[in-house]
């Protein structure tokens, strides 16, 4: 499935009361690449993710996911798109393995396909059977995040949206999730878009990055190209320089 998976063109989002979260956001995500939407809390990342997932309607602008309007798309788009919100929760009284079985049952009635989904989710989560047989209310924040990541990927989505996927996860499993996202794009040809305020994480995971501030893209490109463009050692330096010295038109495009 070559080509563009996600396209945003001049997207604005103004909430009731006049709060403006996005101000003409434009970006693209291709199949086979990992793209990061990076910036501080309040930059508009979560709003953009919710619009791409079809949960919010933009005030104006064009949004296309796999060639369709995500708000009007039917079951076909839902089958190829996986979305992990930043504030996703779990059913506290449900055991981890029960949660995975329940999720699989929502996607297929084929027992063999369900078992394959569950097997994939168990492997992705990295949780042992002792933990999977415990109520998820007993899980740490990191364990909850790991099973939620597994829930998203168990259906083998072609478009993956993850809002702060490693939030609350320990170093070992954060590294595993980052590697998984890269493999999902590069080996499976999927499109992966993740948001993060951690620019060090973005630097090692993303093929391309959109750095946003105040609902606008202030710099875009491959991490190494951006560092060269801004004569910076890290993406954190890139961000600090970009917000102080915006380019004409407001966006630095490196590469």
C-alpha cells in the first residue's frame, strides 16, 4: 500500500469558547515510515491525533486518512487504523488476557484469527502469564501502557497512531516499544505517527519529525537534516532555536 497514508492541509481547530488548538497545521505521513509530531504539552499534538483518528472535526482544512475523510469513513478504515490515546485506560477488574480476548472478539469471529491476534498481543506486551492473569487494576502505569500498545497492534493495523506511547513505561520497555514502531513501519510497510514531548526519543525513532508550537509547525524534516540546518547537537536545541527564530512563513523545512 504505497503512497500517502495521512494528509493534513491547513487544519485549524477552534474549541467552543474560542480556544484555538491548531492554526493551519499541514503534514503528511507515508506508508513505510515513522513520523513524529513533537513539541511541548499544549502544542496541539493530541488535538491533531484525535482529528486524524476521526474523533474530532476540524474547524477548517482538509484531512485525509488512506484517501478518506476519517469522520465519514466506514468500517474499512477502522480495520486498518490503530489508535492509542494518551489518556487511554483499562478495565480495572478485567484480567489482562481477558482484555486481549475481548478486543480480538470485536474484530473477528474466526477462532484461529482471534488466537493469532492474542498470541501477537502477548508477545508485544512482554507480560508474563502471571501478570496476564491478574486484574489490570493491579498493574503499574507502565504495564497498563504496554498492554494498551499490544491492544492497538494486535489487529495488524496499516496505519498506527500513538499519542505518547512510552508515557510511564520503564527504560527497558520504552526501548522495546520504540524498536517495535520502527519495525512496524519499515518491515511491514505501515504508516506510524506518534506524538511525543520527548525530543530525545523522537531523535532515535522518527524518520521525519514535525515540531509544533502553539498549534503550528515550526520545523519539519529528518532529524539529522534539522540538526544540520540549525547547527544543533540535539532536537531539543533545534526546538529552542526554531521558536526564537522562525523562518519566513513560519516553517523551517529541512530535507
